[in-house]
């Protein structure tokens, strides 16, 4: 593995609902401007980090 591949794998968030990191896709942006993510395994959406 190259260094670029390792960095991309570490930056991938994990789903707080089902604890998987392989099926995560971007899902737009929240009002706070942070990116939202969607897990294709459990269809849950989340933010990292979550801001009220």
C-alpha cells in the first residue's frame, strides 16, 4: 500500500449506528457547513463531528 492509500483509509468516518466504514458516502452539507455522510449498509445519516 502506498502512503496516499493509507491516508484515504484513515480519513473515512465510521457509522455510529452500525460501526462500519466501508459503505460510507457523502450526503450533502448540514446548516453548520459540515459534510453529512450516509451509510449504505444501515441507511443511517450522520455528521462528524456533530454540532448543534
